[in-house]
C-alpha cells in the first residue's frame, strides 16, 4: 500500500517533535509492514494544496492526516472526490475521531496501528454541501472558540488564559438565538443559546469528550438548549463538560436524516468540527451514510 502523510506543522504534537525524527520513524514503521510511505510537513497556508495534491495523485492509496480534528475535517472534500482511504495520526488537542476509532493517541503508535489495520466505512454529515465528521454548533460555543483562539498565536498564553478569553467572548455574545427548525417536515421555533447537530447521535461519556453510539448509524443528532438564562446555560456547560449529552437536563435531543435551520440574521456563525465559519441561512444538514473509508486498528471499534 502507498501512503502519503500530510502533517500540519501548527498542530500541537508536531511542534513538540523533530520533523526529521518523526519522518524517519513513520517511514520505518510503514516500510517494515511492506508499505511505501511519504511524509509532507505542511504549513497552514499550504495545507489545502498539499492535501489536494496527495488526494489526486494516482500513486497514493491512503492519505494520512497528522493533526487535530479540524485538520482532518478540512481534508474531507478532497478525500471524498478522490475516493481515497483516510489514515489518522492524532496530533491535536482533543482528537475526538482518533478516540472514537480506537486509535492510539500517540502518533507513532497510531502509525503502527494504521500499518497493520484495515479499512472500514463510516458516515459523514454535511452542512450546505460541506462534509463534516463530528459536529456543527451555533450559539455560545462558536463565540467561545473565537475568544479562545484569539490567544493561540501568543506562545506564552496558558490553557487557563485561553479559557478565560473564551468565556469573556461568550459574556459579550447574545445569549439567545432565534431560529426556525424543520425536522422530519415538522417546523418549530426556538430561542436558544446553544444548538448542535452531530454526525450520528451522542452518548454520555467521559468528561470533555463528545462520544457517539456508533459511526454508521445513519442519523443526525440534534441537541437544543432549552433555556437562555445564565443559570441554565451554566448548568448546560457543566453537564456537557462532564460528558452528559443524553442525560443533560438542559438539552432537548432528537434525531433525523435531514434538518433545516432558518435564522433571522443574514449570516449565522457556525463551528464546523472546531472551525469557525459564517454561513447564510438556511442551513441544510444531511447524513451521508458510509461515505468515508478510514483505516482502523485490527480490533473492534
């Protein structure tokens, strides 16, 4: 098998390792398993170009993405159009997809698991035609990410500094978002501080992790906060941090294969797998059953 690894140089794990040593270890692992490997270290401004080049190359069977969930998500359109298999080297902060796929969180161990693993197919979801892996959020979470990421270029900023900056941004953002939802043909009006659409339904899990029952269930999950008051929003955040989604008393949960969201604003700020974008409504969400081939370890998901 011919593998081409594209590694985001801005991912946290990449910055902590010597590129030459990392490349040497990856190539040695894949060569010892009988594969041909290539590694490209890509700066953010060249990431789209390098991913597209690997995906369109006839000499590549699997595109291995080294980075966080946002980096992987950026690769999805090119992976789908070229029908390439995805390999994941977890090098981000949370690494939700790697955890969900039972991959080791150490990139070297993950490279070994990829070398001896097998492909499977999983669902994706889409928003206005753009595929995503995990979730899309509206409301307070995108504003939190905007504030948190404002400090990322400052090397001296700590986790707590970034969290405080995110909370300050939330405090300045609207606490209620008027939206019209259409789920299975039934329309409802909501005023909510938080709305999340997920690729397959969530389950309660460990703190700080968004886990799903399965990755091929063929359903979107819809989670809407019930109450915009500060106390309720604080309780929502606490329960979410503790990994409570199904059991979150501040959320209304439902499921569908297609969801449409209308807003009064000309643009809605949306977080797509952690990336902030501004989209004009309506927002159309669809499930894409078994759309992506991904390499997984030789043990059950």
